[in-house]
């Protein structure tokens, strides 16, 4: 038997990414998100239009995608409810978000210069550097959602994840952290108690989980 339902979110399992973007003062905003997929050297990202990351990328398209493995889950969760924007909706406040200008320090992660402009995350096993080349509204004018098309220009991978010819990443060694609905998973098993899940009974926001703030 199946039932027709209307889930609050459709997060059946997507990789977690930390996005580096440039603030107007030249500092790097670091934000978790979990709506990302790749085809060739193009990355497609889904975020809420009110996110600080989106505001940054509209003005300054340089971007780094810092891919996350299970060893980084505690650091990731420390900034899951932080935002780089001083302006915040009532819904975000109700869910426990607070403003934090230095999310590297809050997460306990290390800055590393990148060729794209924003700082990348040293602890990230894979860094994808490039530029956002298109931003489009999705879901209609009231959705407050957008898709971002990123051109990947440089790929940096930790050496132990590479296969012998450096053209492929070993799928047995690379173990991405997965967001399933509001929970973190690694290797099919729960990886960490999620702050996002604890706040999910509060008023829902019209943006994706880990929305690029």
C-alpha cells in the first residue's frame, strides 16, 4: 500500500557541501548546503534567494565548493544554524539561527587560499573552484528559491583519494557525507545528531536544508 502525502521536504539523500563566497568587504562567507549535483564540469546548486551566499554570488560570482566527508560532520553542524547576514527573517530566528561573521572559527575549520578568490576549507578532501555563470528562479515567484549554475575551473583532491592516473577519484575511498531529510548519514548509517533536525518542528522556512547562509 502507498499513500499520497505532502512532505515538508524532499531530501531523499544528497551530498553536503560547504560553499565559500566573497562578502562585500572581501572576507569569505562559509555556508553549508545540501542541494547539489554535477554533470561534466558544471555544478547545479539550489538555495533560498535570501541566503547570504546567493546575495554574494549575484555580485561576486567567484565560488568554492568544499566537499564534506564524515570526519567533518561535527564542524559542519556547528555552523548549521549560523548566518552571515545581519538581516534575518522571523522564521529563521524562530528556528534558532544567529548571525556569525567568522564561520571558519565557529566551525573550527582552517582557511586556505584558493585560485577562485574566496578562502577554501583546508580540511575538505575535495575543493571545486570556479564561477557562477547563471542564476534562475525556480518554483515560481513566491518560492524564494533559485538554481545556480557553476562552471568548475579547478579541482583539488587529497592525494589518497586519487587513483593511479590522477584522472579518477576512487569511489571506494571517497565517502561523502549525505543529508537525508534533516539528518546526516555516512555509509548508510546515521553520522551525527543534527541541529537542523532538532529545530524542524518549528515553523518551516521556504528554503532548502542547509540553505547557504
